[in-house]
């Protein structure tokens, strides 16, 4: 729904914040000096962007279309990695994880933000947001490690819960079928709080008058949430969805550590990024690794470009 | 809806409890939902803090939320810091070096770049802005393997620069400074300085830069947190344990923990409470920053997205 803004917004995005400059007043000499200074000021950033954004992408593209001896290979590398017996399962794993995670993220973040926002006792609302948001400090390997403990029935603080589900050992908990849910729980635990706080902030932008007027018209809390608050959150929900989708396709550290901790009950080729890593580091096949990286990069770029040009979030008034 | 606002009652500072939630049963359900999620978010952290003070036996048999002893906490500390000849000290040092080194380069290049994008005009300005936005929104892991392939070509793998330089490329920081300079600096001030004969360089250093303190702090916060927590980049770039940051070092500790790796039993093996302590230490700087920065985080993530 949020992507219905006219595509011409791409221009609006790039021009946003641009002051209307009195060109006539500035002499041509001054203008060109200011243009030169512009280049000087962006030069450091430009070099980094070239070196660690654009050139690596182009080099990976080159590798993806050549063979080990540097000859042109057409789509051979892509055919090889897509035909790899591990590729489609990895796509399936990542997709299953994404479905579980995105649905729970969208539903629960919005629900929790609405509920916390409905609390009028200030210290309680502040404390709740703080508790939700603090796990965000534990990212990457640290949060996975913490969850290894939580998921191991022998040490877990929620061992009775795990036993109630019929799990008595770590290996039972991390059966392959459970992994999408487990990874979704870890990602939700780490990342949801920040989004809840953001949605809460967006809800504060809804004026009290609007809510009050609706209430006087006889709307109950649920109706207010659905017909007033949700539409105002739409942009943020889309932002959260796209950022999370893009990040989720990159799944790496969770299965990597779980594979290590489970004595390979979880394979080290569970996700696409892991497969790209294996191609580069185990098989010494940089061309194949580049091909997978390019596929992942295309997905990320496409999502990002759609959002930048059509999402309208980065417009400024 | 907005046409009905005439009947608005006067606002009071007193919390009005009946508003927003429909009746007692509805409130009961919502309270239950909240309690479940508070437990979900809080239990792992509380448990982790307590676990670092117990011995391996107590961790398994005692109540999960019982307190350990100072003695055991010290023993865990000693085990952690003697692991592989104090490797963790080196890892923490590396994390600091990479995170702060990259942070400094990020600030040095981002502030002038954001200024130029906001307040000067040059032909590549628009393409640069669009690329910045697009790259800012792609996950930073997406470029790691291409960066590895490139740096492998020039022989930088294993060098600290192989993580510091890619981390320094931080489009989000440039975007934040761009937003800040284009909304918070009065243009008249800059024009007045120019009329008074200020060169373009001194307009930046004498006027814009001193006003940029808030956004410098914001960029520094995001850059540091992201650099410190980065796992995939150093994991790929740094083959030797002596170069690991603490996030990657955790994998070495994990590999030496018999509970998760039965082949690891031996003199250098790591007990579970020690691993818990290492997890706490690995996030300590970021955790402390998070305690004081909720407002920070929100203002950064919503920059440019809300209408003032």
C-alpha cells in the first residue's frame, strides 16, 4: 500500500533539503569555487564509496562471469551454484525463516506499540519500552550465544517450558524443522524493541484531538487502532518490513554458531551466505562465491531501490 | 475527523485510566500480553547476568534465578582471562581498535561530505545522494564477500585495515549529517559569513563544524555500535585468532566449551558460566551506551522520516 506513490518521487528524494539558491546573486566565479569545494568535501567519502561499495561489487560481478583462469564464462557460475544440491535447500531455509520472522515482527511489533502507547502511566510506558529495547545491545554472536544457553534444557532459565514442549536435550530443541522459528525468536528478541520504540514515536504524532474526536463519535479502542493509528504507521511498517526482509536474506551468524555448537546437527550450509562462504573458503571457488554474492546483492539492491524511489519515507517537507 | 475537534476537553496531567482500553476484560488480556513479552525480553538478560556468578555445577542444578557467589564470579573471571594466555584481552583491544579507528575515519569523511551534500552544489551531488540512500538501506553483510574478494586481490587479508576501511564506509552517517546540515543550519548565517569575506573552507570550519556537535555524537554512536557488534566482516577478513575482535573470539570460546562441543574436553576447556561471562563482556561497551541512548537511537532511525 505504501508503494503507490508516484515514481517521480525519486527526484523529490534526491532534491529534498535542497534550499532554493539565489543563483543570480552568486557570481559565476563564486559558484564554481563553491562547486570545487563541494568536491573537496565529499572526496574522502567518495574514495571509500568507490573502494568499499562500488569496486567490490563490480569485481564480484567480473568474477561471477569469468572462470578460474579469467576467461569469460557466461552464466556458467550461476548455473553451477544454482544447480548445487545445497542451493535450493538454503533458499528454502532462508525463505521459511523470513516468513516466520516477518509475520511475527509485523504483527507483534504493531500490537505491542499500540498497547504500550495506550498506557497513560508514564513511568510504566517508559520502563516497558526500555525493557523491550535493551536486548538490541546484544547483536550478532553475543545474542546467539545467549540463546544457546536459553535453548539448552540443561541450563535454560525456561527449562520447565522446554520440558513442557517435550524437549529434554539441546539436540531435540534444534531439530532442522525448528530452526526457522528459533532464528525468528532470536532476531525478534534482538531487533523488535527498537522498532517498537520507533512505532511508539510515530503514534505520538497522532494528535490527541483526532483520537478524542473519534471517541466522541463512538469509536472503541480497536476501531481507533484500525482506522486511525494503523494507516499512520503504514510508512513505518513498510520500512520495517523491507529493512527486515533485506537483512533476513543475509542470515549467517545464527546458523553458523548453531552449526558449531551442535556438532553439525545443523549443517554449515544452512543459509545462502554460508554457502557463499563455503565456496570461497572451503572450495576455493571465488567465482562461485562471487556468483552467490551477486545474487544476494541484487535482491538487497532491488529492495532498497524500490523503497528509495517509491516508498516516500525519505521525503521531507 | 479533524473537523470534530471543537469538542476537545481540556488536557490534564492526570492519567485517565479508562481511556484507550475497552473495559476490564480487555485490559486483563492486554496486561497478560505485556507481562508475557516483558518476561520474554527480560529473562535472558537477567539470567545471563546471574549465570556469570555461579560455578558450572550450580548453573545446572540451582534455581535459574538464584544468585551465585563472589568466589565463583572471580573463578570464572580468572578462567576467562587465562584462556589461551589471556586471548580475550587481545580480542577486546582489537574490537576497540577496529571500532574506534573506523569511527574516527567515518567522522572525518562523513561530516564534510554531509555538509557538501546539503549546502553546496556540484554535478555529482544527486547521484551521490541516491547511491548513499540505496547503499544505506542494503544490509552491510551484503558487501562483505565482494569486499573480501577485492582485498584478497590486493593482499590486505589479515591486516587490520581490511576491517577498519570497509567499516569506515558508513553511508548512514553521511545521510544523518546531510539531514542535519540541511535542516538545522540557518542559511543566512552562511551567506552572512561569505559576505563578510569568509572563504568556503572557513565557513565550514568556523561556522558549520562548531554547530555540528549533536550530529557528530549521533553518527559516532551508530558507527561505534555497528562496528563493535560486526561479526561477518572480521570473521571473513581475519584468519588468525590474534587479530579477532571479541565477537569473533566468542566462537573460539564456544568451540572450547565441552557442553556445546564434546570434543573440546581438556585443560583449555571453558565452563558454561565462563562463556556467559564472556558474552557479557563482549557486549558491555554497547550495553552501557544503550542504557543512556534510547532517545538517540530513535532520533537517528527516524531522521528525515517524520514531519516536524
